[in-house]
């Protein structure tokens, strides 16, 4: 019988460059930082939006090594722009 192996997640993977949110004093430098933003800091109305749910999926895939961390950065910056939130990449 073959056991299924759950992928090991590495939430400490760094983003290529930190993302600084201007409206909120917050710097995101790891995949874990993005996960915390999406799951803990966003108001419920934002969490329900499909674009933020997609960021969560991409973040999880990157933590599992299925996507490069750059995908998280790109997705997050696009969603922040859609939402009209200011950010900069350091």
C-alpha cells in the first residue's frame, strides 16, 4: 500500500523583494507575511473576494514549492493595485 505524502510547506521562503504597504505600516518580506495579511489582517469583506482568495491559493502553492515566490509578489501587487492600495517594492 502506498502512503500519500503531504507536501512540506516552507512559509519562511523570502519574497524576491520586500513589499511595503504605504497605507498600513507593514512590510511583507516572506510568504508567511503574505499569508498573515490574507488570513489574519484583511477584513472579512476582502477575504471573500475572489482576487484575495486567489492570492491565498498562490501563496500556499509557493510555500509548498509548487510556484516561485515571485508569483506571490506579482499576484499581491496586482491585487493591491486593483484595490487601490499603495505599495512599494524595496
